[in-house]
């Protein structure tokens, strides 16, 4: 799920950046350092939407660097248990498959795939129904439900299932039109 949050960060800036465009350089450095990162507590920072305030700088002894407290608004993505997401399959093996929904990697075990689907090894490993009407392979789009999350300091891992109503393949790249 996406959230709009106000976060705070101390930014260090080298003295060569001091001048009329100090604030612009501080904002550019903040975007470079923060966008695309993951905080286990807040989730993945998707984009910075605004700067609320830049505090007074504090000179660091011996280095000349200055630390500025910056308060900013951002959009974060954090998956929750029970949330239904659409994801793209990145890898299929006999244990299950991995899929990505934005920056989050989700593993779906073969025990959490419907019983009528079986693993088919070969050039393009996949899970296929007995009649061949539904196939999960690399680049397939699936709708899945998150049943568990593990949060580390810099990453969020998820376990998902497609063994529920209205879950499963949305589009199959191997299907011929």
C-alpha cells in the first residue's frame, strides 16, 4: 500500500556546495540519497513530493562538512499481510516462483499454488494446469495475496499465495493471440 509521509533526515554537505543554490543542491542530494531506498520501518521511498523545512546547519569539527536537518514529504510503498497485489513473475522453479510488485520481491511456494497446477521443467520452466489452459512462466502477470512479510533494516521480503478466489494469472506472455 502507498502512503504519503513526512520524514526527517540529517544531510551532510561539502563546503564547495555553499552559495546561492545551497538549498537546490541539498534537495538534489536528498533525492539522490533517499529515493529508491528501503527503510524497514517506513517501507520503500518511491518519490519525494516536497520539502517542508531545512534547519540551520551545524559545522562538523575537523571536516568542514555541514549537517542540515531536512524535513520532507514523500510517497512510500509498504506491503501488508492480507494485501492483494499484481506482480510480474521473475523466476520459476520446482519449489515455486518469485514475482516482483514494484520494488518488493514475493515468493509463492508450490504449496500455495492451486493443486491442479503442476511444475513443467524444460527450456521455459512453468506451472501448467492439466488441460494446458493456464500457464505461469517468467514474465507472466499474476494477482496474488501476501500472507507473510519479513522486515529487515534495508529490505522487505514477502510470501504470497495464488490459492484463493480471484487470484492467479492475469496475462500470459506465452499465449498466442
